[in-house]
């Protein structure tokens, strides 16, 4: 395990180097550790979290996970519809769960989402296509499996203590290109994990006030160390990320539907233009069937504060 704990100067917690990484289509420096000011009780107290849950019940997701890092199939969505926001938070305190408030727009965290959008837009020299702030609240012993996201990420840690491993982006020895195409297709986020991958990772201990940024496709995983953990994941898509997504979607379509693989680096200008043009023509002849998405799967667990994990299977 490679340790890479450092801090940027407190007067400027946004690292301009990351802006350059975020603006590039194929990032090679995948992560950086920063400081941030978002740790007030107004944002992270139990009362504030319950209020944020109440304001976003329609996009509140709850999950349960196993204990084996290599069994990413053991996590599942948890039905919390019949529980109050206070009961959900108490179950996260006592059990082994994590809650994801997707696309926070209202309340104090909604204001933070706007501030981060302005800050990041001022820092990158390409237009932001989309941004989203997800508030993640997790139990003291929870973990997040090794996975990759189709967006750049700025993770703001505000409560509790967690450890995060960030792995190199676009390293084909640790993430197969076909799997990455599925990540961009929204079909899967979890990736096959092997402990030896950790030798290539940067490992960060996050306490309140620390933030980590990494580029799209950089795999990462989390283990909580102590306390209720509260982090905000600010996700953003530059025009370059959207271009990357469309090239990967074209490659995936050509591979699955026509059994065609175009040689060369996927992001080389001539190759990526050719792939997208071929896919455009191909889709007119043979449309791509809909891709099943993770988020569409119904919950198979239900919140149950009477069991140690805080949830039980519905059947
Ligand atoms: Fe992630």
C-alpha cells in the first residue's frame, strides 16, 4: 500500500492542478488531497441530516453491504419507505448501512452544491455539462466496494473517520476496458477486485475538513474507521468526460452488436471519430437494445432496526 497523505495550503483548498486533470480527456494524475470549510453543525449534525433526508425523500437511497471486499455482489438496496427520516438515521448510527441522498438541491447542502459548481467551473477551462452533489451517510463499520464512476469526483469529508483507496485511472491491468464501457453505460459500477491492486493505490485517511479529488474512471474503495461518517460526493461531467462516454458507448455498441473492435488507443482523435461515426450508422441499421440499469433494480432488503446490521432480506 502506498501512502500519499499531504495537504494543500489552507488559504486555497482547490488545487489548480486538479483543474488541469479534470480538463483532460485521459487523466494520468488521478487524485489529490485538499482541505475544505464545510464542517459546521448546520451541515453535519444529526438534526441537519434528518432535515436533509426529509427534503429529499424521493431520491434517498439506502444500501446494505457484506464484509468481503471481493464479493461486490453482496450489497443491495434497502427499502426505507415506511421509516421516518429520524429512524433511518438511527439505523445508520447503530447498524451497517449507508445512505445516499442523490442530487441534493435544497437546504444547506443545496447551497453547498451551488458553491461547488461555481468553484469548479471557475477552475476548469472547459464547460461543465452536468454536476450533482450526493450526500453519503454511513455506519461506523460500513465500506464501499471497489468501483469506478463515469464522472470526475470531488469528495468532501465532513464527519467521522474513513480511509479511501484511489487507484490509477485507465490502467487496463486493473480495470478491463470492456468493463469500463459498462460503467459508462450505467450498467455496473462495481469492479472485480484483487488485494494486490492496493500496491498501485494512494491511500488517504479522511477526517472532517479533508477532501479528495479524482478523475473519471479512477477506481476507488472506502472503509470507515470510526463514528458516523458523512461525506458529500460532488460529481461533475466536463465536455471531455462526455466525449469519453460517447466513444466508450460507440465501442461497446460495435463490439456487442457487430463484433467489431477498432484497434488503437480509444481516445486517439481519428480512431474515436471513426468509432462514433460507425456506431451512428450501425445504430440506424440495428438499434441497440435498452441497457438494464442498477438503479432500476427493486430493493431486496428492508430497514429493520431490531437486527444488528439495521436491515434484513425481504424474503
Ligand atoms: Fe464512487
